């Protein structure tokens, strides 16, 4: 199937062709016809599968007919909710590209930025509004958005939306949008909490899944370093100097503190790096991402949440400083490299207490991850994870220890 086989207007076909897209991805091939049939959809697909195009293209087609009939329409008819500012901006940019040869107008609103330009945008009129939940509710409260006129709702990255605690805002937005006729929900994974939300939001949805399998892994040159946990930072510096060098690399750490620690170590040793996590201000996050995309720096250290869904072209390496506890997350991470026919590479640092995570990953991808022999900080393959014993508070008989009442000092 090609895009020309789909019932899309010439203007939208032209926008797709200018982006160099000719064949729909698997998720697009499954989702686009269902959206055009006006069915509700629950779809699971990871980053890099063409998920945004899967809902943007058919929604533009539905709007194209409506806007052509009534060009005076200037209020949002389609609302796309996104959990993060970066994702919202990225989605709107993609929509604008697809809609280049139409009269359809899109816009994006998000927190952490001045509200006035976004108010002006809404006053000028948009047909498709991409928004983060908090900023949308603020604008609605001030009377700049009429949610009662929304006809189609898209909830993107639903699992991340729930992980970030947006469930109350999402449910409020749904209550304030009584005239929704079609609902689409997209999620990298569909755990029970996403299923519960889908039951409340969607009406007899078409369930579409693009399986997480070894396909992403087979396109990536994977390497596994077995390393004691205390030596991971030194190994990172070694790998940056001798393996990655000037190539682009996205380094994943589990926590915000871990991101800052890795970023500090790299910066102190002369590497050009930026950090991305939820505690960064909007301007700092935008600056960091733009520097990485524009190749002003070649290293970006991030948490999974901060990097979720971000579209970064021509990424040479993905480095898993911390092994994810969910094997699907590993596939999502390494799937960011090796796209568009390019050979990508992933590097993973595994300490003894992460061995079980690696076993689950290898089970999912159906192959063993090769262990790198050129490792200055090797760990024995049979090394056991450290046992952390609880510190006792007992004291020897006949003596008053530092914990006794007579010697206890106030801590404040």
C-alpha cells in the first residue's frame, strides 16, 4: 500500500510527498482507515513508528472537507492532548507540515511559556489545537477556548499522561467537552490503568497494536558492558573517549539526580553535553534539545519521561547507563537509533543487580546481547549483587552507646 491508495485529498497527498513519505508505516496502515471511518481507536505503538502521522493525516482529511464547506470556521474542532511541552510542539510541527497545502490552521499551547502569544493564536483562530492539559484548562477558564465545540479528541502518550499525574485534568477536559463525536487514544504500552481510562473514554474502539518485538533490535548493533555499579561513571568516560567520540549519543538514566550526576561528570571532563529532565525550566529544556538537534553538543543525558516521543534524527548511539526494568522500554530506547536505513548502535552498562533485567530483555528480543570484551572495568559474569544489610541499633551490655538517652544529641 502507498499513500496514493488511501482516500486522501490532493493537497494532503502533496504535503505527505514533500516530506518524502510514500508508504504508510504499519501503524499508519492500520489506523488511518479506521479514523476515516469515524471509529474510536485505541492504539499502542512505540516512538519512531509514525504514530503522529497515523492520527494527523486522517484527521486533516476529515477537516479538509469541513473547512472547505465552511471556511469561516475558526475555532478548534480537534483537540490533541499531550503530556509534555516538547511532544506538543513536535506534534503541531508535524501537523503543520502535512497541512502545508491546505487552509487548515493548527496551533499549540503549553505551560512554562508566556500566555499572551498563545491567546493571540487562539484569537486568530485554529482548527486543530495541540495542548498540555494544565495550560488548556487555564486558557479555558479565562474564556479563550470553547471546549464545547470540540468534535474529535486525541489523547497521545496516554500511559505517560497517567504516569505524570494528569488523570484529573484529562477527566475534567472530557467532562467540559460534551460534544465529542470521535476519540482516539495512543500509548506506547497499554497497562491496566490505560485500559481503565479507555473504557471510560472510548466507545467500542478498534484495538490496534504494533507489537514490540526484535525488529528494532535487529537493526541496531548492540553491546553489553558488564561493570560493577561504582565503576559505571569511569566506564562512561572511557566509552565516550574511545567508542562514541564525536558521534551523537542519547544517554538514559533512571532518575533526575542520575541525569545531573552523569552530566556533571561529562562536563567536568571536557565533553559537550546537555541534560534533559522534568525539573528543568521550559526554556532550559528547549535550549538543551535544540543544541543537541543542531549538533552544538553531541551528548544528551535524559530520563525516559523527558525523552519520551522526541523525534531526533540521525542518532548514532543510545547508551543505557541504567538498564530499564521493563524490557519494552529497552526496545523503545534503542529504537531511536538506526532509523531511515542508517546503522545504529546501542551500549548498555549492566551491574550485577541488573542481570535479571537483561535476561528479560533478551527473552523479548529473542537473542543474546553480545558482551563487549574491550572493557577496562570488567565484572565477573558470575558476580552476585551486593547484599545490603540493615544497620542494627543494639549496644553492648553494660555500656551506653551513642544512641542512649544520656548521650543522644538533638539533630535540629
